[in-house]
C-alpha cells in the first residue's frame, strides 16, 4: 500500500520524509483516554446545556421516525415512538422552564404527521393486508398508543392544524442547527459541516483549475493544513470531503432568508430527485379529493333551481362513503345555501338545503354514544330555528316524510319537500341530553349547557305548531310527548297561587299538561307514548300536591299490571313517578300510602340505579363493560334527579310511624309480621350495639326517634326528627316546609299516644282523657277520637266513661307470665304439627301401593289405620281448640262478674 494513505500527507511530504516513515500503514489507535499529544491541549472542551442535549435527543428520534415512515417499518416506528415519549418526559422540566410550558412546535408537528400517517395506512385496507405479520401487529399497537398519547396535546394539535405553515422552516432548522452547533465544537478536527445544498453542481461551466480550486483548495492551503492537522483526522475519508467556503455559506444563508420571506405552507416536500430541490405543495388531511377545494360552479354557469338541486344531490350522495370528508361536506352545503339565497331561488330550495345541513351535522359525529362537538351544536340550534321559522312563515310549503322524491316540487306553489323535521327535533333533543350527561353537574359548564334548554323548547314549540297544521295524529302525539318530557318535572308556583285565587287568567303548567295528555289518551295508537304520557301526568300532579287526581289516575290506568313488560326508559319513568307520588302522599299526611309507594324502591337498597341517577359498584364482575355503557346512556341529567336522602328519610319516618305502634300492640305475638323490613333491620342492629352514641346521620336520628316513641316520649321523638340538622338536609327541600314539619309533629304525638296505651294499658285500671291530652299536647276531642277508634278496631280492650271522661281498662291483656305461656303453647303446637307432617310423608313414601310387591293384602288395612289415626288427631286438635275457647269464655265471664261486683260495691259505697 502506498505510503500516501498511511500518513495521510501529500507526495512531497512523503518523498522528503521516507526515512521517518517506517511504522506499519494501519496501527491500532489507542483509547481516547490514553492518547496524549500537544495538539489536544489546544482543543477547547465545549460544555453543552441541558436544553441542547434534550433537544438533540428529540430531534434525532424524530428523524428516525421520519426515515422509518418512508419504508413503512411499523415495529421500528413503534420502538422509536416509545423512546420519543420517554425522551419528551425527560425533557419536560427544561421545556417548562424555557418554553413557559408550551409544547415545542417541532414536537407537535411530529405528532400530527405521525397521526396522519397512521390514519392513511389504517384506511388503506389493501396496503394494510400486504404488511408483514410483525408490522401489522405493531400498527394496531402504535395506533392505540398514539391515540391515547395525543389526548394530552389536543389544543396544540388543533392550533397546529389551523395554521400548519407558521414558522415551520425555522422550527425544522432549530433542532438541527442546535445539534450542529453542539456537534461542531466537539469534533477533534476543523472540518466544516457538510450540507445537502453544498453538493449541488455549479450551473456555469468552469475550467479544471477553477473547479479544482473550488473543490479542493490551493496547494498552499493543503500544505498548511496537512502540516497542522494531519494527525487529527479520525477517518481518511474526511480528508477528501468537500469543504464549504465562506462564499458558499453566504449563498446558503441568503437562500434560507428568501424561503422564510415567502411564507409558503410546507407540509410535505415533493422532490423529483434526491439531489434536486422540488417545489412545496400543500397536503390536506383526508382524502386526495379533499386536498384542493373544488369550485361549486363554473365561472360563467347559469345558476337556477335545477342546477342547485343537482349539486345538492351530488353532495348528499357522498354521505356515508368511506373517503368523504364530513367537515368539507358541511362547508360545501353552507356555500350552496349562500348561493341559493344570493340568487333568490325560493324558500323551498333553502329549506331543502338547510335540512341537508342538519343531517350532515348529525352524521359528523360517527359515535352514537358520544355527544357532538359544541361548535356544531351551536350551528345545529341556529339551523333548526331558521328551518322551522321558514316553514311556519310559509303556508304553501309542505314537508313530510310521506312525500316521495319524484313527487317533490320546488318551482311552482304549492311546494312539496321530502323530509321529517320532527325526527330531526327528536334527535336534537337526544343530543341535548347527551351533552348534559357529558358535563360535570357541579361546574359552570353544566349551567351553560342547561341554558340551551330554552332554545330547544322553542324549537319543539315550532315543530308542534307546524305539525298541528299539516301533520297526522301520530306525529302530533310524538311532538306533544317531547313537550311533555320537558315540562312534567318542573314545579310551577302559579298552580298553588291559582288554588288560592290569586291568579285567574293565566294557564298553569297543570292545565297545559292536562290538555296535551288528554289528546294523547284519545288519539294515540301506540302503547308506549300513552304510557309515558300517563306516567308524566301523574308525576306532574304529584309534584303540585294534587294527591287525589294522581292516585285516581294510577288506579284507573292499571299500570302496575303491565309495567314489567315495558322498555327500560319507561320503567325508569315509572320508578320516578312512584317516588314522587310517595313524597306527595307524605306531604298530604297519608302515611300508609306514602309507605306503600316507596317500599318497592327502598326494599331493594338500589334506589339510585332504579331511578337512573348513578351506578353502584358491582362485585365479582356482575356487570359487563358493554352493559355498564348501556346503563350510563340511560342515566337522567342531574337537574332531573330526585334527592335520595330525602326519599330515604321520608320512607324511614313513615315506617316508624306505622311499625312502632304495631310492635307495641303485638309485643308477645309470635306470628307478628314486619311492616318495613329495612326499618326493622335498622332498629334491630341499633339494639344489638352495646354502646350507642348520639345520632349523627339521618338514619341514626330516625332510629333514636323510634326508641323514644316506644317509651311514649313524643318530645324526644320530635326533637330527633325535627331539628336544625334534619331541617337543613331534608325538610327544607319541601315546598312549604313549615306546614310539613307541623304535620309531622302532629303525627308523632298521635302515634306516641297510641304506643303508650298499647304498652302501659295493663298497668292502669282507668286513665283520664284530659290527663292524656295534657301529656301529649293534643285537644281532648282528638284524644277521645283516637281512643274510640282503637276500641272499635279491637286494638284496645277498654270502654269510655263519658261523664267522668275516663278510659276504663278491662284487663283482658294477659300478664307477662301468661303471655309467655301462650307463646310456649303455640310453639309446642307448631312443633307437633310439623312432626305429624313429617310422619305422614314418611308413611306415604313407604306404604305406596306400587312398592309393596306381593304385600297388597295389607295395603287396605294400613290405609284404613292411617285414616283412623288422622281422624283421631283432627278430633284431638278440635278438642284442644274448644277447651281453649271455653277457658277464654270462662275468664271473660269471671272478669265480667268481678266488674259487676266492683260496680255494685261502688254504688253501695256512694249511697252510704
């Protein structure tokens, strides 16, 4: 090998130093830390900042991703993307400090390009099938990770897509220039950085000498450089690379400044050759057809109704196709509407285009379970208002679904248009509900969305007026139902004012509901609309304390018999109706009816789910993900919720007022039934506790009140139920809360009196009615009425002495020992009956005719003995019952004789 390549010097140097060069041509270089030379002392070490290091790592990874995209190496893209996310997380402190928390532009561009690339590959089914198994699997994983990752950068991506051409070149060069500036000082040689533009060939012909000078420099330069830097080249190839001169560097800087000044939109560079620059071309996200916005009509085209309708049909025909850009389609329809209004083509054409815009906006959101974007929601409301106002203002336009497309008329009145605005309004109402469910109910955003209900109800009023004019009975019923569903849960204070006579000429919501529902009752042909109208009507009556109307409507409709076969939304409405009906009964003082209405909801311990106000956590995967998604779609908006704590409190208080007197009246009854299982369990769990502190929750307040009522202490009971804490949490939620509290205290007094008489009647021989009235702060007439009712219902064995105003007890209640004895006798009787039934079963299985074989002769005898034994047992049981009955009669006769003797003694004493 020539010595020229060994030393890296020129020929003249090699000839003059033949004796000096005796070492082998290629010697292994020592490690960097063992090489010491005088030249290294002159090289300065450059310390790079953390920002430069982090940005260099990001730029290198982004370059790798772009290179892998060219060859569609999905597995490598996936690996590089994961490295990129880790590098960005590592560089995040620097970005927060240097960029003020803003995401770097080049990073956002990389994410946008990667998203577009994945979407393009994913939509190309044929190309996707041609991928290898590893790349196909990596593509799915990459798509999921990118979609999940870019959710944190939605705002930055939106801004970037709105103006992708702003400062793009500067940002592309920024990380590269940073890396170049970092790499140049770190190189041990003084070789200039090679750029792609410097490789271009000169356009003018030059001589060989000039070309040599421009490419390789002069001899003097080579000699000086070889003498100074010959030992510093790591690679011999770097010796012969072209060096950029100062003139070429100035030309490159000038070219860059010109490109920045042009403000073009560089999304993708199209080059004819790798070494030649191409022109910049704008590539828009979506299909290739959407890259350039097509012109609506030719420049000199004559625009009339037929041309516009033909263009409308062409745009609408692209709906639902795979490569259709939905956003561009909506923009084209808006542009077509402007053209139609500009050329005065009539209201019929404008209505048709507006209806097509509404349909296109609905189609923009492909997912049924998710709400539409707020931008398009505002456009939808405005377009629906304009559409219905035009329909109402023009009497010669008929727009229904029954008109066929070939029978449409747009040129001569009357006009006929195919379409159903009622269906659009129903879907609009459903979208409004989805938007409310998506918002946080405790945020201002929910209040802002709820303000749109005014606009939605106006749209429903418009469509209702239109179909009252041209619609069928079924369509009118559907429109009425939509209005009812926005009205039935709202409280109208004018109803109560009108009851008091303060308002005369104003139509209240009860009257409006009555009108709408009666029309549906008479004209509807479907059971679902009628059922929902009945439920909403009952709910509205109960909300305004029309108890008797609501109760009669429930009984006449017989909904309890058929509601179990209804669809889930109707079942939810039925549960809401029963809950509100129970609250209405409680406000009106019908405690038993309130308990009956609420017991089916509260006994399941799932009122939250039954009322569609939330989901309870399930154990052991009782609910699948798909089922949970469906149930979330059925949830009611927050402003329609019924307070669950109020519902539970009303139920427990009603159960307390019914259960405590019943327990006191049947204390020693072994077969006592439970009126309210939930309340009974709460009471028993509290009794089992060894230490009971002061009540804190609502349930504890009710249990403590129940214990006080069992002792007849009505004041302690009312203090537990009606206090400051319970008022704030529960009772103040009622309309006219003071009236409800007074009613509740009155019932507590009456039931405490009944409980006291049941518990302590065996202690008294007689008791004064005025003293009872004073004890329970009740009128004497009310106490007299309560005791009379108890005597009539045979709940209390006593008699009233009106002249003395006393209650004379007959002492028919057994003592405690007698009661326990009776309980024991009943239990023994039950045990004997159970043993006899078991013995009968065993005998029946053993003495069956089919199992006896050859012993048929004894079958009749055994059967006769069994029958005789059964007859004897029945006679014995009858004798026991007769003896018990006779004993009771003898006791009553004896007590009657004792009472007569006492009366005679009293009369004799008075005479004496």
